[in-house]
């Protein structure tokens, strides 16, 4: 590893499992001190925490529900206090509630927007108050912002499409400060919540993906690490798709 992020301070929301945990570990391997939030599984959070610390960096796990705006701001402030500042924010926390239109509950609609959209705005607003020039904000969207191949995914797709516009707009706000903001749009990724061995995964591989496999968390994390590093200093307001050809 190049340690291109040595001594940078990062916060990853939803970082205890899946793509989030892969991002935490990759940033730590690149030399960044990393805080991350989690909601409901302290054992998984502790595993990720220990894995990051084993790489020789400072790390902390913060219990915070991204649906709670106050908790999101508090997580940013705790990161700044304990790591001495913040240089990188990765808005990874997200939920996907899939249901047909006639059955979709309003409370699920509201929670989806609270976690997938409002929390991104709240965390970004709080974090950039502490960032210097060279700061990085990275959101984890979805290729479903551009293509939703299944019934019942309209609200999820809308929430991820909203990030495209938010990132474009905030690039104008943050550019004069020397801070970049970008959106990473993964396709299907092999995680415990969406395993590559399920019947659903086999359907996607056969009918939707151009590459005949799911992606890995490490592949998503590699793109995030690049955006967080010095080589991506002229990239901002972009949505970068890493989806195995779902949108091809």
C-alpha cells in the first residue's frame, strides 16, 4: 500500500459491515485514522474496529442511527474531537426497502429519505465546517439511480437519484473551499445482506449484469480510496458507476 492517506482523519457512516467495513479497512491500510458509525450490532462493529486498529491507525466505533439527524451531527463532532479533525467523510449508511407501490408504507418512505438523503446532507454540512482545503466528501449511491430492474424499487431508486443532484449542487458550494464531493454508484455487491449465492443474485447475474458475477466490497473501497486521495484532486461533482455493467 502507498499510504497515500497517512494521518488523514476519516468518518465512514454505516461502517461496521459490508461495503462500509471494506471502506474502513481500506482507508486504514492507506494510513488514515478512521471513525465509523453503526446502529445495531456492536460485535460486528468491534470486529471492524479491531481490524482497523491492527493496521496501526487510530479507530473508533460510534453508535449512531443515520435516521436521527442529531446523532449524525454528534458522530461528526465526536470524530473531530477524538481524531483531532476530519479530512474525509464517506456517507455510506443506507437502507433499501423494496415493496410494490400498493403496499409501500409511508413510514418506510420517510425512513428511506431520512437515511439515504437527509443524513448525507446533515453529515456533509457538519463535516465541512471542520474541513480544510483538500477535504474529501464521498457518498455511496447506487447504479439504481440510473436503472431499477425489479418491481418495488422506485423509492430506493429515487433516494439514490437524489444524491446525484445533491453532489452536483454541493460541488459548487465546496469548490471555492478546495473541498471535493463525489458520488460512487455500486452495482450488486456480495455482502451478508445481499449474498452472491442467492436465487436473486443468480437472476441478476443471468439477466442484468454484463460481467457474470457480483462485485466485492474491496472493489468499491478501492474507488473510494482513490477519490479520497491526491490523484483525484480535480474530480468533483461526479457520479462514478462501478456496477459490473448493470447500466451498460
